[in-house]
């Protein structure tokens, strides 16, 4: 399924998963080759899922993030606006937030990342609570430090369409890593991934160096500023004195974890060379948009993001993986077992059993218990 990612320009025919795909319409939009790939993928998915899809059809699925399976996380900026246009100031800010988030969540392994103008990509691994906390920390700090700044003035919700896709096979991890590295090139924005002006893992992976970021400690700065303001003769408190420098070293993906640092860089270089050549073919002789034009795009400009080529949200967990691989089948068995256990626990919880045990890694509903003894009558 990853073959057609980035090639599809119009996804409206796949917006509603329950609607039957009309061959004529899909053929008009996608072309004969893509139509065949979509039909083959749909058939494989139906064979793989079997009766499980019928049991959970139309029902919300509980979030399942096992600690031993890497995840590809995508989050889009609200309405696809280019609020994250990679200016020098924002790039420094995001690098600082990212390294600080990794420092606060040391149990989260980070393999790759790409911060584009209107969405972000993360390839990481950790427990469900750690991954959710890491991503929440990252997005919250970017919103507060950039979205709420006077320069942007975006005080409402800044993020939407959070997607987390599991990568149970080694090949899926390689393909996903390549896809993240291709950000900026496959859209025709830059000729090579390392030329993207924003925070992009290709720069660190190609050089074999950690990401260095400057985290602004706003808490210490605010305390120092307020202390000075209470003095008769206050002195200026410079923000530059409250930046803390940290580093983030990316973790090698599982298929290449035993390679030496030089060999790992060679593998990354091979992927980047493939991406560059594929970008040339896709542009068909046209020049990339270029950094100058990218930085001139207004912050409030909206652009649609292509929807990933799966038919239903519940099928997203195998988008990158071979459905017939043993690792995929094993993962899906665990996934459906988790869903059944969570559903049973949820039903008992709704029936009034507040002590019911939810499956490990689940996000248990929050309950508020009132102490009757403290109630005033």
C-alpha cells in the first residue's frame, strides 16, 4: 500500500469508508494502475481481518500502543494552515521543544521526525502512556510558545487529525523511515530532504550527529523578571540568559540496530539517494519550489493534505506492513484481543463496576468519587 502514497491527488471518493467505491470514479481520479493496487489492498485486508471487522464495525476502537512496536505518528495543523512555516526562529523553537520532550520522556525511543509547514511526522516507540505524554508535551509546547505568540496570534485549537500507525515488521519500519525522510521532496518543495529549512531528521541521520536544541526556560525567566520588577531600580532580564542546550541522539531502527554508525549512515544515504531520484522523476524536469518560496507562504494559507490510502480508520495499523507477514498477523491478534478485553471492561464499567480491570496499556476512564461524609445536609 505504501507504493501509492504521495501519488494520489484526490481522495474525496474515499472519505466515507462505508460507501461503495465506484470503479468509474476511482479510475478517473487514480488511474488504472492505482485502481488495481487499491482493489488488491482491499481484498487482502478483508481476508486478513475476517470476522473481527464485523464484530467491531461502526464502533470506536480503543487506542492500542504496545511498547514493543514502533509507531508512525502524524498530526496535522488545524485546517491545514501553514502555521509551522519553517522560519529560522520557529526552527530553533521546535528543536528546543523536541530535545526537551525527549529529556522529559527518556523511555520513548525516537527514530526519525519531520516538521513540515502544516503537519508533523514522528517515528517513535514506547508505552502507550509515554507516547501519548510525549506527543502531548511536544504539541502543547509548540502551541503555547508559537501558536499563542503575538507573531502568530492563533489562540484556538492548533492541531487536528492525530494518527498513529503500528509498524510490526522490519520492512514496514524501513519503508516508513524512507517516507518520513522523503517529506519535502515528494511534494516538489526541495530537491533533497536535507535542504528542508525546518527540523528534519535527514540532517542528523546523514551526518550521524545528534540534534542540538535550545530550550527556553520560561519559568525561570518569569521568576527572575518578576523579582526585578519588585525592586526600586529593576534591571533588564535578558531572555538569552535562560536558554538551556540539550542534545537528542536518534535511535537506529530495529532492522539496522546492529550496524556500526558509519554503516547506518550509509543505509540512510542510500535511502536519500532513492528519494532524490524519485523526486526528479516526479517533477519531470521541473525545478523544486525552493526555500525562498516556502518561507514566503502566508501563515494562514490552507492546503489540503492527502489522506493515507486505507479505506477505514480501523485498518490503519497495517498500512506499512505486509498483511501476510507473521509479525503482522501476530500483532493483529494482540490488537483484537485488546479490543475485546477493553470492550468487556468498558461494558462492566458502564454497568457500575468501577473496580473492573482494563487491559494493560489501556487508558482507563477517569472517575470522580464524592465523599458522602463531607456532604453538607
